[in-house]
């Protein structure tokens, strides 16, 4: 219990620090959102009036306190560009980004753990083939795989129409199908990393005394791996798998651009360009929260699987 409380305090402090940095960054960098909003009608008088309306003339501490209290209660403020509540703007975008990231995460778990176990059960020649493949895919960026997938499956095979996305409201099944290729492009490098991590962990565990004891009690290699080795070998992969979900959500900006997915990535880029700070700040803090929270869950899960961490 003390371990959970300690990690929870670290989570809260980390998020407060990140929110301060995000808010300060967008309020310190050069650029005035009022000039972007007013356009050709810009005058100093009009700009000053707009700053007052938006609360930009208040002190940085007061603006941060007001923004943080609203953020905690679900009031993310008003968009400077759309003149709509930020919460309403983000609702559909968050669903697209995190659904795609979750699908990619499932691919990482299934492919990474599946091939990781397979590498210690097949013949050495097949092990080398899997290692060669994972070494290549680990080094290929997701955006490059996205370009290859969009060209091969979209233009050559014409399985899907590049740039076309079906919303959840229109057809949720077809909407998920539109995310399979982007999710796979995001997942393949991560899954390859999990495969390598798990293979190294299982190989190391197989050399330990408790595995020899399991063999002496009549356990086969397969039984020893699934009943004894795998639980211990998964520790290094658990943290990476948990963090990969947050990493995929944070790193899907370019992939969303390539497949023209209406997610947080495209909205973040346009918000920064339009000086729409309430939207940009909210996206960054939400993504940061996912990263920190998944790390928190990974620590808790690892502690539950290995009581030695709790005792330490």
C-alpha cells in the first residue's frame, strides 16, 4: 500500500510540473494570438480589447491557476480559433487517436510476446530469421512504414482509399478498419523491440537453477517456459509494453498526417500554427498524463508480479 501511495504522489507532482511547463511554454514563446485572430483588422486598440476579453492581460500565475482549476474540473477553456469549448473540440479527436493507439498496442502485445516466445521454441535457423526481421523493423520509423503501407495497400492493391476516413458515427466497424494499417505501422517497431526483449529475458532465465530444478521434476521445456520462466521473463517487457501505449499516442502525429486521420496530431499542429494555446496546452497535458499514468500502472503491475520490489 505504501508503494502505491508513494507512486501516486509522484504521479500527481509530475503532472503538476508538466502542466506548469506546458502552460508557461505557450505563454512565453514569441507570438500574440490576438494578431492571428484579428488578421487584417488588427489595431492596437482592438488587440488590447481582445486581450482583456481572453484574460491575456492577467498575470501568468493567475492565468495558470484559473486554467488548472478548470482543467481539473473538465473545463478546458475556449478555443481562440473555433470559439468553441476545447472539450467539445477534443472529444472526437481523442477517440480517434486513442482508438488507433489502443489497436496498435494490442498488435504490440500479440506480435511481440508471440514472436518472443516463438524464438526460443523454434530451430536456430528460424531464430536467426526472426532476429534478422526484428532488427530491420526496429530500425524503420513508423512514418516510413506508413508511407509504404499507404502506397502498397492504397495505391497498388487499392484495398483502401488513401485520405478517406469513416467516422465512428457513420460506421464504427469501418472506422476501426480505417485504423488497422496506421496502427500496424505504429506497432511493428514496438513489437519487434518486445520480441527482442522477451527473447533475451527467456534465454537468460533458462540458464538459472530453478529451471534445472523444474527439468529434474519432469517438466518439459515448453512446460518450464510457460509455468515458470515466462512470469519472470516478462518483467523487462511489461514496462516497455505499458509505456509503448503512451509513446504511440504521443508519436502518432506524423502517422495521422500520412493516413489523414482526424486525431489529436493534426489538431495539435494546426493549433500551434494558429496560436490556439488552450487547445495546444490541453492536448499536450492529456498526452503527458497518458505517458505518466501508463508508467505508473507499469510500476504497480510490476510490483504486484514481483513482491521483492515492494519489500525493497
